[in-house]
C-alpha cells in the first residue's frame, strides 16, 4: 500500500468546494490523487466542525515539567 499523502489546506478547501459544486467524492479523490476514504473523512470532519483544517496535534515530551517532577519514563530530575 502506498504511503498516505496529506492534503494541504488549499487542497482540502478545493475538495470541499468541488463537493459543494456537485462533483462526486470519487472524482474529487482522483483529482487530488488520494483514496476516496480521505475525501469521505474530510467531508465528515467538515460537516461536524465547519472547518477543513486538520486537528491540532501536540507533541508530548514529558508528563510534567522537568523541575523535579515525574517525567514520561517515570524519573524526575534529581536535585
């Protein structure tokens, strides 16, 4: 299976515009070279949130600050 290609904000906006113009999801997927399921998920997210942007993901380094508190591996900074 080929790796997933993330759609840019511009492509996500284009996809929603084409869908609103009556273009079938399968055709939109072909135009953007992605699987139809990508377009279906985008449509569902757009209807649920009114937005086309991806959900914001944060990178979690540690559970707490490094000022002597527990970290992800369970060991805090020793003083």
